[in-house]
């Protein structure tokens, strides 16, 4: 008996699911969700404050989506060859869609920023905003070429980790009118975890950074040295977590998932390893914080 009619729907669904999965990962929605989840978890630092502020979480989601999609549609990036990267090829094909998504995210972030009075904190937030937006823009002329902040030797990872942790920890502290010093342990723990994972993405970009002269940890120290540094920062994050009294099960699961991604990282791995698994590690501590 011909079984093709019964198989037609599942087979037809596969390309749709693949396209949806690609859109989730390569449009940075997955990454923005991780930032939002970590922001929600930060509110648990002050349990007496009345729970998670959903509007702050939405602001962080929209702002993250805006920053990463603006970076993805930079004109000079679309003149670069995809060089076998499915992620880059997808972003080049969907440049207009990413620009539209960035525009929607800008409207949403702008609404929450103005409606909730965040403009009062502009002196504190402006430097973070500028750093996030000019991270990839080649604005400074150095040695005869225009350079971006990400090209300063070894600064790339520290910059990303600093902005990420300041936003996902600092905004909840500001919203609850608590000094950031009260969350210093959480801030340090998140900084070290994010920094460890940025080295994973530097491993992904090893050949491209080496060719461009961008001195990241893998370029300077080699693959093994970069992994050792990443594991050292992960160990620091774990120690800070134990010191803060984080639930051991959640802490160990986070450490195990991050260590696995670090040890398996290689620039020859496909885009799903980095976009889904490596970025997904950022979701682990946030989700476990609510369930463990």
C-alpha cells in the first residue's frame, strides 16, 4: 500500500521547522530570550521586592534584540563573504527582515524607556548604550585604518561580559532602587560566566579574527590556552556562586553545561553548536534559579 500521503505532512513540516529554528537562532531572538531570563532571575536577588518586573524584562529583551540585529545588518558585514557560515549567509539573505526586527525592537525599547522613566538614569545608562552600539562600528582611525572597539587586543570578551552583566543585573537593581553594590556577587558571577562563553565564540571566529588581525584569546594563546582561560573564568563564576549560597544542583548543572561547551568548542563545528548550545548555556542558570 502506498504510504506517501501519510508521510507527506511530516516531510513537508521539516523544512518549515528548520526555517523557524534558523530564524529563532540567527535573528538573535534566542539570545535576547536568554538576556530576558537572566534579568528575571536577577529580581530574585531581592525576594521581598514583590517579584519579577515584567516591563524591565521586556525592555532588556527588546534592547538586546535591537543591538544584535543592528550589528547583523552593518553594511560592511554584508560585503564580507559568508565563508561557509550558515548563520552569516542566513543574515545576509534576511538583511531587510533583520533591519525591520531591529526597528520594531527599537520602538518597544523606546516605549519602555520613556514610559517607565528610565530617562532619569540616562547618565548611568548612556555609557553602556554607547558601548553596545559602537562595539562593531569602525569609528576610530588607528594605524591607517578605521578600527572598532572589538579590535582592541583582548578587550572584546571583557566588553561583552561587562555590558551584559551590567544590564541584566544593574537594571533590576535600579528598578528596585537598590544600590548595585548589594548585587556585587551576582554581578561578578554573571560577568565571569559570560566572559567564559565569549571565548567560545572567539574560538568560532578564530580564523577570521586571525586574518583580520584581531587579537582575541584564541589568536594570542591558541585553542588550548583559550579553553584554559575560559575554564578559569568558569571556575571563578562557580566559586562566586557557592559564596553567594546558590543552590548546589543548579550551580553544578550550569558549570557542567558550560564546561562541556567550552571543551567541545572548535571553529569547525556548525552554527547550531554555537547559536543554540553555547548561547543556551546562558539560559541554564536563569531557568534553574526558578525551578531548583
